[in-house]
C-alpha cells in the first residue's frame, strides 16, 4: 500500500498517471470518455490501495469536467489552446503538459519557444503537487522568463495573464526555500 499517490516515487503510480493521461488525450480526440472509463474500471478492480483509488476517482471527475467543457464550447481536438486552458483550469497539469507536447515537435520559432514555456509551467505545477520544490522552481523560472517577454504572441485562448500571475506567486513563495 502506498503512503500517498506519488508518480515521482512509485512506478505503479507513475504508470497509472501516464496511462490515464494518455487515455484522456485519446478521449478528447474521440469525444468520448469510454477509454478512460474502461482503464479506470480496470485499475480500480485490481488495486486495493485507497490512495490509488482516490487518485483514479478524482481524475475521473476532473476528466468529466474537461469533456463537459469541450462539449459546451463545441471544441474540436484542433482547438489545442482552448483545451489546454480547460485542462489547466481543472488542475490537470500533467495532462495539459501531454496535450501541449503533442504539437510541440511540429511547430517552429517563437511558437515552439512559447509552447515549451507553457509545458514547463505545467511541469512546475505538477512538481508542486508532489512536493518537488526544486524542480518546480527551475521549470517555473525558465517558463516565466519566456511568458512575460511574449504576452502578445501567446494565443488568447490560453488566458496567459492569470497563469503568469499564478506562476509568479508560486515562484515567489518558493524563492525562500533551500531546495534540500
């Protein structure tokens, strides 16, 4: 049994997080949560760990919220930044990272740099969620430098102002940490 769900310290947790995240990406593309539900049902059937089961149940609720947002806004998988915003708003930072990463390799120049900064931002928040303050500070600091220099080049659908403010608050809070 795990002390707490932590994909940075448990291979099982990492695999579950990664598999659920991949299933969500497919679900968004297919406009159906069926793959997520099937995977979650399997995980819940084979795991007797309350921490793992709590994580899976929480993810199901958040994924449902994202899919409802996609449907309400009539978004398609091509609406990359709108969907990234929905994922971010649900606190699904790993999934947002994976969602943005799918197009990162196909773009160039400033767009690639901005995407990398957005991906690093999501990584910073994912690190924070699991107490990895050093990684959060490093990823967040690199991201913030790019985001504050390029606000006019960031797609408006991502609502960057609030995200930059949130990242700045986190980095300010972390700046006093010794990162031991």
